[in-house]
C-alpha cells in the first residue's frame, strides 16, 4: 500500500509518498503557481509514485461538506487563481484513487493527536502562527467541522493598551487575531520581521497577550487538554513562558485545573511536518472508508 500526501500551502506544495507504516518513501516540494500549472505537476508526481489513496491538507477556506456540490473546493481564498477551485475533485479524477481533504491545520491536529504531542488526549487544538493564523480542532477522535471549519485566526481580540497598531492588518476585520498577531502584522507594526526582533523587545509581551486570548477562548469553548502552538512566529524561546503566564492571568482563577499552563500549552513535536504527516493519516482514513464502502 502506498499513501500519498499533499500539504497545499500558499507559497509551496509539499508532496510525499509513504508505506503502510507511514514511513516516507519520497517527497518533493514545488512552488504554488496558478492551478493550471501546479495541479498537473501534482497529479504527475502521484501517478509516478503509484499511490493507492490520497490525503490533502490545504490552505483555505475549504468546502468540507460531503453533501455539497462544491465539496473539496478551495472557496473564497485571496490566493490568485485558486478562488472556487475544485482541488480534491480534480486530483481524484486524474488519479482514480480514494481521497480525503481537510484544512492544513486540521491535518496537523490529527497527526499531533494520534502520533505527536497530544497523543493520549481526547481533545486538542493545534494552532499555527506564521503568515496567517489558523487552528485545527480534534475532539474524541474526530476533526471538527461545522458550517465550514474553524477559523480561529479571525476571532476578535481585545487590543493591547500599548499596541501602536490596534486595528491590525486584516483586510476583513479590525482587531482580529490574524490581523494583530500574525507574522505580517508584527513586521508591519515594528518595521522588522518577527525573527529579527530581540527577546527583550516589547513585541513579545504584546504577542503573548494576543495568543493568550486565543488560549483562553479555546479553553472556554472546546476545552482542549492540549493547546499546541506551531508556525514560524513560535520559534522564540521566550514566547511560550510569556503565553502561559498571560493565559493564567486572564483566566484569573476561573479554571483551577490550569495552574501554570506548562503541560497544557506546548509546541508540537511534528512541526514543520505535522500537516504533511496528518495528510498521510487522511489518506489512510480514505482507504479504510473506501474499503468499507466498497
């Protein structure tokens, strides 16, 4: 059995083939161009790998309702050429294999819950903080969908009193988390990319304040046992302690089970490959479902 995985990102596509034990046999990365150029290259790769099932973790927004006529489409993305694009149907039509698609962050949440930092937990939230902010929710063995899929990056946040840019940079919402705490927002606010800001810079206190609000919202809504924070912005040794401390402060004793947040708020173990490996798990699920149905 050969499983194929596609982690579809806004700047690059990562493709891999793996065996029954999900050991990577081959992987490549290609730039994300326009779909008419990019998708045939993806299909050609998976044909060469002779895959039996495909899992896709993609940037969104996505239509994840199997009953919808646009199931498997990328919908209202600002990414040029990809708006309302039938990503999963196009690939499955070309490859003639079973397949499953979810958001890249849901795929990452799946991997971390079943094989990674949240293994053994019934519920977890996986958050990526980078060019954008997104989160996947794993609950009792399932990835959470609903009207569409969680869009945690666009939850509204209370601006920090010392934030010189309290409206953020999101073109859709004033003061949403992505507009206030993503990598581009930090660079816009401080005139330097996040990786170039020293540990003592006030940017990190403000960043922790916003990400702690996300953690508190997660705890008050889906009650995860683990909150995993990944992505490029999180590669700062000082940031996790700041977020944990601020989360406890904002909770103000309301959840006695959260004392210091050290075991609760953690980095993922699979980053930067959590989404890719989770896509392999989606391929595995697609194969098992196809076998039962057929």
